[in-house]
């Protein structure tokens, strides 16, 4: 097992365990919504009978060519005839009805769509967890949970076994990318560097299926994963096949901007190398472009020399991206310390921490000042600045005695409230959240911070989020406890979002440009071994951006050989 990869007895076992874990959560809900997760045959029935065109037959659905809903399409009266068997393939009719429904209804109702992309094994598993709606979202509806996902990997077994199970009926987008032939990697990387600086390049004349690719995984080397993504997405004709797959899976079909969230490991091979390239490709392909683009990166346990090199390579290309607005870090060791037993629990927890922020701008959850993706992006990444590393912090306060399965798994993050009043002090929520980061950081070193309090409407009102003076006081508390004391400019915002199916209050804090000793130490060790100097001023992301791309590529290629 290479660094950054997740332990797994076999592909089939992992898929089975994941399906069991997620399906048990969903089966407990009595209302799955019009897109309830069932078998393929049941989904077909749901599309034709419940969701798409309940008053028409499959053959009538296909004949509707304009934008008029199928149920309202005008039909020419005909003389009654003996019923005949429709000369249309049933599956074709279902597919056409599904596409028609998606284009007419879902796209219009999707305010701030959330596009997930998982790269590599860890990223695929995280995207699968985010694809499932949390318990506080009542239904799989575009106005309530506008989440879609795609995954990329070099391992065919991983792609085949990781199903993006959910209550949605759109196709599962799991895209396989082969590795470039070993001797071609330096040329591909060189062309990738030229492309990022806008240089004109002729098409490679040796890109063909027989000589350009080879099978297998990235071997735990980030630079090999990067070369694979560059070749598949920008150099070869396979980019057309990938584009067609994304189109057919409705991934690119949208009329509103929103979030793009990448999920990957920071220490493995395929995921850490893929992520910056895949993000750039999808950002360019999505129309309109995402309002905010973030990368959620998992730092593996017990980083060895190979993992340290991968962290440097992945981190460098991520902070050098002109489309990424922030790199959110999660450390498996830190979350294990907080009581999570395995990767499934960790992935689900990351969803609980982050998904309220992604859903907050939707009209259904708006409470007071809208948490628009542009607001989050502007605070975490001011104009003219590159992306920064972001620490996520989280706390929770139960509002009644009933305890859900999710709450039992988050005992470490839960505030114990004494007395008859179930509403906690805001400062207590902040203190608990800062004690529960997704990765260890030095207190009061962040340059910017964003907070979101989520919960039922009545609890938010009692906490005072409709009172401007109280809200401002809470914002000052958050600023004082999170930002560096010498920070001259106030870069702190606090928002609220209502989720009336929550039986708790939650606080998620995003800290931008804080000191993160574990990642800094791993990266510095690689730089020292290769005699690469780095400035001591600025954040880690700022310091990395002062290194030349050629130096990073040289270190990675030496490790590759």
C-alpha cells in the first residue's frame, strides 16, 4: 500500500461496507423524495410514474420537442384505433424522459449547484459520502440538495467498486484515466507548465492509444498522477470521451453558478496529482464558471519520505492554481484523536462540517444575511491573492434530550449545556469549535475567518441572529478568538443558516492562512533535502508560490526515477 492510499481488504468488500453504512442511514427515512434511491428497475418506474411525466406514456414523452412540459403538450385528436404496442425501446423512452425532466425542471430549481469531484481512492470515497444527503435535509430535491458528483482514478478496480450511491437518478460518473508511458512524462509535465503560463503549443504527434498510455496505478507518486491527468484531459483525444461522459451524466448541465468542491488525498499518488489538473479542467468546462472553487485535501497518517514529496508537489500546484480559492485540510490523525474510528466515519464527519456552508446560500436555508459563495470567497481569498490553506473547526450543541446516531459520533465536538435553557452561549460554541479542528494549527494565527451557525429557525432567533447588534457582537468575538492580534485589517464574517430538521445548533469556522505545523514541517524536510531555499515571510501558501515550478518538477522527477 502506497502512502496516502486507504486500507481495503478488497474492492468488493469496501463497496459493500460503504453501501451498507449509507443505505442504513437512508432506509431509516420514511420519505425519500421523488428521487428515492432504489434499484435500477425501481428508478425507471419512479421516473416515468412519479417524477417526469405522470400523465403520458413513454412514446408520448419522446415526441415532445419544445420546452413545454410533457404533461401539457398538445396532442392532435385521432380516431380511436385498436391499441398497438409502441415501437419505442422502453429504456430509450425512460432515458429521454429523464433528460427532459433534468433540463426543464432541475436546472431551473438549482440555485447555487454544488459540483463534487473525487480524485483517487480517498477522493472517491469522500465524494460518495458528500453525495448522500445528511439527515437535516428532508428530500433529494434540486432546491434542497443540488449536489452532483464525478470521480477520476487510474485504478480500474477503484472506479468499478466505488458507487456514488444516492437518491438521485442521474448516471454515476466514474471516469478511468490511464497513465502515460513512462518516458513521455517529462515532456507532458513541461507542456503542462507552458500551458499554465499561456504559451502556444502544437498538438503532440505521438499521442495514440498504443504508445502513449500504459495500465496500472500511479504507484503512490503524485507527479505521475499529474502527468496522467494532463495527458487524458488536455493532450489526447480521450478528453472528448470524458467530455461526452460528463455531458451525458448531466454534470455540466446547469444555468446557475455555484460551488466546485474537489476531494483528494494530499499524500497519495493519483488523487494528489490529479486534483489541481482536474479542477482546472472542470472549472473551464462548467458554464457558467463556479462562483467559488475549493479543494478538500486529506493529510495521511505517519507521513514518510514519499508522502512528504507528494505533499510538496500537490500543495505547490494547488496554491499556484488561478482557479482554486482555498485548500481545506483534514488530518486523519487529528480526527482519530477526536474519536472517529475509521475512514467512513471521518468522511461522513467532513460532510457534516462543510455541507451547511455549501447549502447556506440556497433560498430554503437563508436566514438574515445571505452567505453567497462570493462572500465566502472574498473573505478567504481577497482580490489579487492566491489561494490559502484553510482549517475547518466545528462544534455542536444539542437542543433536546433525543440523541441521533450522528450526534453520538460527535461527542468530542458536543457542548454540555447545564440548566433549563438549551441555547448555548455563542462564545462557548467558538471555544469548542477551535478545540476541534480538522487539522492541528497554532491558535490566533489566521489572517481571515468565516463562521456559520446553523440550526432550526427558533434557536437562531433565540440566539439573536436577527438582532444586528448581537450579530455584530458575535462577529467581534469570532474575530478576537481566531485572527492574529497584529492583523490590521478586519477580515472576519459571521453568517447563519436555518435547517429546521436539525435538533442541534452547529458552528463551522473556516480559518484562512493559519500556521499549520505538521504540513509545514513535512514540506520543509523535502526542501531541506533538496537544498531549496524559501522565504520566511508570509503564509505557507505565499512562501510556496515563491519557489519556481521547475524546482518542484525536478524534485518530483528525481523521485520518479
